């Protein structure tokens, strides 16, 4: 049977009414809705993780998931910052081709200062977390790109980390590209450590 491309307008419908997300939908459909309706272009390696979250919601409710619900699920499970892992401030300086960093995390009681070093800002952050929590953090995937053109464009940073065999992913959107990368990494670490119950009380 031949497949003929059609314009939904020819059927008296809009495109968003044709793309439906339910428990049988593929991972590409979720990414398409986020990009088309919300300007969020995800790296391909993140598509399966986001799709799993949306499809789990579809399975639980037995209903189709709207574009607004997809964005809310993405905000909650990927943009949301785990308690105690919010980046309150950071200071970076380079010396002898090494990046030295100080990172302040916001906690319920007080700010927590982490220090580390590496060949770049993410490596310095990972070193700081490993020193403080005694966890061996590995960055499995990383992506950062501008969401639009212009000097004031926001950046979307996406990170997947692995700790003790457990992977977790997180994202951050911010005009400060360094902050976006650091916060996305911290959020992913926070989720992975929470899942492994490895984080010490602070």
C-alpha cells in the first residue's frame, strides 16, 4: 500500500491533533512534541528516558497525554532540582591547565561548599562531589546547546551520570551556560545518589 503525505488542514484538523501520545507511542513522538510546542530540542540519547516517563504516565492513567502534560512531566523529572542539590553559586579559575572550582549547594539548613579540580568545569565538579560524598561519579552522556539565536539565548544542558551501576539523567535551562551545565550535572548526581541511598546526611 502506498503512503501519501497529507496536510492535516485538508482534513479539517490541526497537526497537534494528529500526533497523539499514549502507551503505544514511540520515543520520537514525545521529543517531537517538546520541540514543536515548547522549543526544547533533546539530544537523541535522552529520548528513551523522557519517553519512558511519559509512557509510564500514559500506562498509569490509561489516557492520551497532552502537550501540556508532557512539558509538566519533563519539568518534574528532568528540570526539577532534587532537594539539597541546587547550585547557589560557583567560582572557577584556571591554573597550569587545570580548573579549580568552588561550588555552593543550597540545603535546608545551610549552604554546603564543595571544592574540586579537573581539566574543565564538569570534571572539577565531579571531583568535588567525589571528595565530599565518596562516590565514583561517571558522566555517561553530556550535551549543551543554545535554544535560539542571539547573545541572550538560553542554553539547554542535558547530562546522564552513572554511580555504582545506577544511571540518572537531568537537564537545566539557563542563560548562563556554565550554570546550566553544572546544575544539570548536580541534579543528575542527586537523583543517582538518592536511588542508591549513598548520600551522607548534611
